[in-house]
C-alpha cells in the first residue's frame, strides 16, 4: 500500500511540474504573440514611410529633370505629354 501512495505522490508531483511548465509556455506564447503584433505594426509604419519617400523621390527626380540637361528635359516632356494624354482620356470619358 505504501508503494501505491508513493506512486500517486510521484504522479501528482510530475503533473504539477507539467502544469507549471504549461503555464510558463502559455505566458511565453502570449509575449511572443504581442511582439509579433508590435512588429507587424512597425512594419506597416515602415512600409508607409518607404512609400512616402519613394513618392518624394519621384517628385524630386521630375523637378530635377525639368531643370537639368536636354536628356532630362526630353524625359520630363514625355512624362508631361503622357499625363496630358491621360487627362484628355479622362475628360473624354466624363463627356460620354
């Protein structure tokens, strides 16, 4: 009978340790999930900032091409002509 009590006590001890480990793992999992959420938000912010800087770069490049050499002026004129054609197309669609 004493052996049976020892076995039950041993099992209770092991179960208690397993439950404790489970709780620690659950806490670690929650922390990691929060970290993932924070990193995703940071990534979205960074992507937005990158997009904004790309737009600024394109605008600056266009402005520099209008003031620069003949090659850049040609590029700027082509871009302006493309924009005018797009506007004309939009106006034609609105007129329909």
